[in-house]
C-alpha cells in the first residue's frame, strides 16, 4: 500500500454526552476546548461557557470541595 500524503487534523474540541447511569436518560453535553469548558443541559440549544482559567480557579477553590 502506498504511503499517504494526507493526515487527519486534530479536533478543535472534545464532546462528551452525559447520561444517568440507571435510566440512560441524557443529562447534557460537555464540550472541552483548549481555552474553555462548555456545558449544554438536555434540551438546550446553546452552551454555557467558562474560560478555562476561570474553571481552573473554581476547581482549586477550597469552597468547591473538589478533590
């Protein structure tokens, strides 16, 4: 087989669909980009967005109780 002259580009974002474990009902979508985190609840048409720097600070805040 000849070597390829084309390559796949890297995706600009990664989408994850979140479902309830028991019922498999969709909860929403999480989109991760290099510069932001986006959340779209089930049935919504638009994403809620937070800059990655703000998300990092929120996760590190002791009030968040993230581990």
